C-alpha cells in the first residue's frame, strides 16, 4: 500500500460557492447601477442639501435626544432592573409594573401624553405645567421613560447571566451589596448588556423621528420641511438616510470597542 | 484556650431536607479541622453557614466570642443588617470548590481590590502584600494574567492567596480540590499544607483522605446533617467507632484495611 501525505492535498472543489459568489456580485452591481443610472435620485440635490444648516440642526437635535434618552433611560433602567431582582416584594412589583406599563404603550402615544400633561395637571409642585413641559422636555421625558423600560429588561437579563458564584465570592471577600453590584456583577453583566443596548441605541436614534408630532425639529422633520417647499422628496429622504447611516456606523464602531473593553479576561 | 469559632446546635433546612441537624463545633486558634463525609451529608452547607453565606435556622455561631448574624436590639434578639453581617464576614476567608475568581480583573487586582476598597489598605501596600502572597503560592510571575489564562490548580492557588490578602482570623475551604484534574490536586494541597504549618486556623471540607490524615489536628465525620464522630486523624482513620464512618472509609481504603472490631 502506498502512503500519502494529506499536507500535499489541493483545496476541495466547491462549484456551488463560486456560483453563489457570482450571483451575489451581479446583484450588488445591478443595485449600484440602479442608484447611479436613475436620474430621479437626483444625487446633485442630495449633495447640495447634505450639509444644509437646517439639516445639520435637525441632525444635532436627533443626536441630542438620542444621547439624553439613552443616558437617562439607562440609569433608570439599571435601577428598575435592580428593583425587579429585589428581595423586597413591593419594590419588585413596582418595578415590574413600570416595565409592563411603559413597554406596552407606543412611544408616540407617550410623547403626545406628556406634551399635553398640563390638561391633566395644570400645576406640578407649585410650578405651572406649561412652563415645565416644552416640546423638548416632553420629548426627553417620553423617550427616556420608554427607553428605561427596555433597558430594565436588558440589564436584568445581563445580571441574571452572571454566575451566582461571583456574588458569593464578592460577599466572601467582604464587599457590601453596593460594591458587589457595581464592581463585580455589573461589569460582568456588561458583556451581555452591550450588544442589545447597541441595537436599542440605534432604534432610539431612528425613534426620535416621532418627536416631529409635538413640533420638535429633528433630522427627519428638517428634510420634510425642505421637500414640502422644493418637492424634492426622494433626494431629501436620501439626505436623511445618509446621516442616519453615518451615525449608526459610528455607533456600531463604538459598540465594538466597548465589547472589547468589557470582554477583558474573557477572550481566550 | 478560647475557641476562635464556635457553633452550637446549628440547624439549617432546605425545603423538607434537614441539611444541618444540630451541629456543635469548636475550633481553637491555629487548629486545622478537616470535615469529611459522604456527599449530601451537610459538609458544604456547614462551611457556607459558618461563613454566613447561607443564613441558619437555629442554634448559634460565635467568632471570637461574638454572636454571628444576630444581636440583641431593644430587648430582643434580632437579625443583623446585611451591612453588619458583611462586617463580621470580613474577618473570615473562604475558598470555593469552583474558585470563583473575578474573571474581569487580573490576578493582582483579584488580590488587591478587597484590601483597598473594603479594608482601606493603601494601594501600594496592598500591591506589595499581594505580590508576596502570589510568590508564596508559587505564582509570582502570573500577577498580570487574567484568571482564565491559568490552569485550575493555578486559579485555586490564586483564590487561596486572595482569601489570605484580607488577613482573616479563620479560613474555610469548601472542597477546594474537587473541581481539579487529578494531576493538579497536589499543588493546591501543598499550598494548604504550608498554610496549616504557618499556624492558620482552618476548617477544610475535603474528600482527600491522605491530606486529612496528614494535616488535620482534628477530623470531623458528618452524615445526614450531624457530626457522627470527631477526633484526631489517628482515631478517625485508625480506629473508627461508628459503623457509618467505617462504611464511609471502606470506600476509600477497601474494607480489609478497616478493623471491623474496633
């Protein structure tokens, strides 16, 4: 019997892969050609309005609302997650009730509700509600409270994913309840929390387009104002799409870095 | 001599399972007590209760004469707050079967975090002490590794050093070698042997009978939540009195080595 050395073997023939690759390349080329060849996209108009001051102002407002909504929502979400895992039943019920309520009501309805709060409560702690609830504060409150309900669920799942032995070890080392949570449990839960939070961030960015109903000038609203005058609907929507995609791409890169940071000690 | 740790008629129930059924145990300063017994006999529950990781249902435990977990407040005996229990726990060290090192910190930080954050030790001093402890368990050069980069035996040695970093009055070991590959057991036992010789007060739950025989000042045999027999290793292994202990030991040594008429 002759012996062979499989180190000298050639790659396996895989014609199916070649075929799939060619089909995919053709599809991509066709779509690219459609975008370039079709004059109705009016790319020159897109370029003209991409850095229009009103568009940039709208973009800035969308980013501000996203960052504020996410920050406040995450902070409240962590508190709610801890509340849902509390061993004190009333706190657990209150937290679970909050999440059920605010996850169940569409954010659009919440925005309108907060904006019209003065109708139900003309004064809050001696202040005139109409002075407190501007379109901006209504938007921030509505988006944050909605976001907090989702973040509570994400954080709760992250906390439950941490090995209970870690809590034992933290206790055994003499860490108090707060230190155990912030130094041992939460940093490890972050590995599980970050990926869905990234998606949440992105959907909140797109969700800020809802605030146009309470007269907030976000990115989508700013291009709408322009195409209502110029009738260049498609190119103006493309302007908004380009900016949404740019921001989402930057966010995704940031998410990768965060994942690497909190993966320390795990990527082996 | 006053005992460092004293347990009086300690009871613990999980559902309808009586895990500890009136355990009395007293540990003197510098004494090494090894707890043996079949699985499910309550050994691990006992050390978890002594360390207050699991609350007990009845009986009492004292550390240096101080009642653990409860105190008289407004004329009645009441449970202490979690913060007060944490304070008591800080005087005791624990080594777990599954190591439970903090995976997101380096080995060095695993050893320095509690002394710095909990005991208020200066970071530089904590670092020096941690490096000395790592040297002592033979891992001086792995200070900057992450736990998952180490073998099981190395991780357990780090866990022992971590528990020592807070200068505990007493150390508990909950089956410290049971999760290890057989060839890694000896390096961990060597560290524990060294610790016992240095005068540390230790309560060790283990299935390593040779270790118990060699290192223990006193052996405790538990079965069904009770301490069935206690005495020096020579008596426990050489002349076991209770039939249950004899049956238990026969599984390790073979029936012929155990004198049936003892």
